[in-house]
């Protein structure tokens, strides 16, 4: 009997055969093929339906893509400036506007303290604290709003070479240089000004003095003499003394005859954040959320970006007993841009040994994960909004690493906060005494003169254990960014910011070895060229007026010993790039100084190369430890007096960078002498010429 030619084939076998190409039609009779298909007709139906659906989906997808609108390019978010409410019409209450220009937060703190005490003293008055940068969007709005003010208090810090703070720069330029505003346009304004400065600097409290004078010239009525706070001593005492002069003047303006609210002495409350504890497991995620893009349209002190350390190298030779670091931040992809002569702000971290000591003194678990808040659980502001802005949720250890300044001398308000949480009554009494007017001399001798740190003070009063909310609100101020003159030019290094940083390592009067927070971090940093797990820091750029002349042919005189060379390295990179681009350069001379050419002659090869290429006409170096007598840059200037006079006569720009308290003063005196002797001028005319060079922007200083 003949065997049947039909075979039972499973759907899986059929599909496998089709895919692998083994179902050869030439080897299968039509009857056999039909039999196969009929026996598997359900599978064939499913297969053909699936193919039809797949083809339909592809057609729809192509049609949608062809008709869909083109995606818009991503745009960076625009900066949103919170507009201040308009000054209301007279509603029976007297209004006091308190303006502040601050660099480290002290001026803002004083402004808020005055507002808090004012609210307690004058129930029928309203107090408003205003950041000068937020007050108006442009010059016209500044003028329009100021005309409506009737009572204003100004807290203005001066930093650098008599410059306003970043947040007061726009106001200061408008107020002192703006166009004609009309005689007596501020005749309705009564005002008081308190300045924050340091008497060691030449332009002590310049900003406050100038604003005070201009306010009076424009018709304002001065309530109290300008307060000159001196951070070299105890600025809190200066503030208190000025405040005690202010209250009687405000009493006359803000008190009614039946007002008795001032009879009770005011005691400032100890500031304290509301603290919320969180699950420690959240810490491992939240604390790694640092990216190189900050999510804001701008990069500034409030919105820094992460920058990796690309290069780090020691600039001193092994023979030197000191250290100077060359460091390069990689800014590619961060959105950060800079110009030659700008400054970079660096947020650094406390050393591990400092953090461990702080943890021991505070006596709390370093792994506690918490957040701090300036409002209560119902959303009502705490302490009248006097609290500094909170930092992100983190562990106590991270908060001490990134945010707490524990090496500066504590302010009197910090001593009072410690006293409030000291379990030993004798320690509490001692802390209160040091913070009191009666303890002024002891505070100066025991805290200020020996530069005793907060950690050292806490070690002397071990029973003072403030809770976390008090410690970060009232005891330890915020760790501030450190500023460095950028030592590169974007023409040479568009994706790098170079820093030249001398290590701070000093023995303090108390015996403590003070290690500079940022300089030590830089010296110990791990660069990307050594490890992918490199060091990084949040950074931002602060613009400067320290710029080369717009005309490349104008002569340039640069004076910068030590790390004061930093911006001039950027200048010379710029000049070299210009020369290589075909620009004609005017003459230039650099006065540099160091101790010994075998130890601390930083960037020696580069400087010689700048001379060889013509970017620098003449290099003059003073070595202070090589000869029988110490020789500094000002001595070299005197040797080149006729050359300097000739260059100034040809319109030269003069630049000085470095130590403000010593070198910059000596250089200033040398310049005055050169003008007097070479120009045959008397002393007053020589000084007038120096001031004219400053006013016209031909004598610029980048000093600290």
C-alpha cells in the first residue's frame, strides 16, 4: 500500500521553515502546499493579520512625522526678578525702607536687625528691608522709586579698592555717576547711612561716605552722622553705637505722644531655624545632585556651577618652605564665560580635621539627615524673616563641610546664642559678659586680638550645646566663597579658568595652626589628569573693571609681586594672542617680585617667553631675599622712574595687583614720588595727578 504524501506540520515548524527559507516551493507539489496551508489556516490568518497591522502602523507613523510641527529649540530660562510692591499712598502708617549692599551677609544682617528692633519699638510704622539690586530694574526706575521715599536707612559695605558690593554696584554707579536729576530731588527724604569696612584699607568705608555725601547734596536730611563700621576691630560695637544715636532721631519721627512702646528695653531673640529630620536613606541620593549645569539662566554667587579640577601643579621649587598652587577649572559645558581680568568665586570645603572637631563640640550624630526652614509648620515666617536663606537638605557632616564657617572669630551675637544653650550657669554668665558693653575690652583682647576661632571658643565653654537650628542660624556664619584673580585669558584658554593661589598656613597667637580653607583644598585637590574621580567645586565668575586698554597701542605698566602676578599672566596671554593675530601692541613693562629665584619665581619660563615673543616689552624682577638688603617692586619702580614718567606722559595705563595693606600703599607712594620728581610738581599737584589717573580709569588696582 502506497504511503500518503501529506504530512502534518505544526504552525511553529511552518513558521521556522519560512523564516529559514527551507520551505522550497520547487520541492512541494501544489496539492501538498495546499494541504499544508489548509491544515494551518488559523496560523496563516493570524500571520497575515499581524503583517497588515504592522504595515498600517508604519504608514501612520510616517504620516504623523511628516505633518508634525518642527520642535522648537530649547531656550535657557529667563531670569525672573521679583518686582517690589509699589510704595503705597499715605495710609496713616509711617514707612521706613532699609537698603543693604552686602558681600558676606553682615550688612544684610544689620539691616534685618534694625527692622526687627524697629518693629518692636514703633507699632505704627512699617519696616521694609530691600536688596539694592532688587529695588529697580534700571536707572529710570531707581529715580522714580527713590523720589517717593521719605525715610531710608542704608547699610553699605566697601570691599577691594573702595568698590561697592556686587549687589550695590548698579545702584552706586547710577547714584554717583548718573545724569542730572534736578536740584533737591531728594528733599522729602530723611536718611541714615551705616558703612561696613576695614580701617587697614586705604579707602576705608568709601562707599558709605560717598552715598552719605551725595544724599545730602541732593536735598536729603541726615538723621545721624554716617556710621563707620570697622571690621578690623569689633564692627558689632560700631553698629550698636550708631544704632543708639539713631533711635532718638527716629523717636521724633515715628512716635506719637501716647506711644509707650519704647519704654521696654529691646532684647533680640536668638535666631533659630525650624529643623525637620528625614530618613537617612534619602541622603545618599540627595547629596549627589550636583551637576555642571545649575538650571538657571545666569551663573552667580547664588547660582554657582560645578567645575572639575582639570590641572593642579606646585609652582614653588622643593627648596621653598612655602607653597603656591596653579589650578585649572574645566568650564566646558557649564555656560560659564569670563573676560581677562575677571575674578572667580570658589565655594570650598572645610578640612576633615576641622569638621571632626566641630562634630565633637556640637555633640550630635554626624549622620543625622535634616532640612532647615525659615517658616513654621503653618508657613508663617520665623523671626520676622531675619534668618539667612536655608541650605539644601543634608547630613550634619555635609552641612559642616560645606556651609559652616567655624574658623573665623565669633561675633557677639554668636556668644549670646551659645550662652542661651549653656547648661553651666558660670559659662553662660561669662559668655554674656563677653558680649556685653561692659565686656568690650575683654572681648577685644580674648577674641579679636588673638583671632580666636569659633571652635576654640566652643572648646572653652563645653556646656554650650546649641541645637542644630540655632547653630546654623545664630552661631556659625555661612562659609563664604573665596575670590581669585583669574590668571588666564579666554583667548588662550576658553574652556579653562586658571587660578594662582598661595597656601595660607599661619600660627595664630593662640597657638592654633590656621590652614586656609580654600588654599589648602586647592593644594590637596585631585586633578582630572590624575583621576576620573577628580576634585570639583561650585564656582562662578565676578566681573571686574581690571581690563587692558581698548586701544592695543596704549602703553601698559603692570605691578604685581607674588600671586599679584595672576591677572597679568592673563593680560600677557591676551597680548600674545592679539600679536599672533596681527595686532600692533604698545610698549609694556611688568614689575614682578618674589623672595628668591631658586624658590618662588613663579611662571619664570612663561614670563621669559612673553618677552621673547614681544607680548611683553620689559620684565623687571625684585628679589627680596637674595641681596644684603630687601628689595621690593617699589624700589625697582624708583630705579625706572624716568621710563615710567615717559610712559605715563604717553597715556600709559597703570595696573597694581596684590596686598592692599602693604605693597599697594608702598607702590602708591612710589608713584606719587615719581610724578612729583619727574614732573617737577609739588606734593598736592602730584596727588591731584594720581587722583586724575584713577578717575579716568588709567590707574587701576586689584587688591585684597
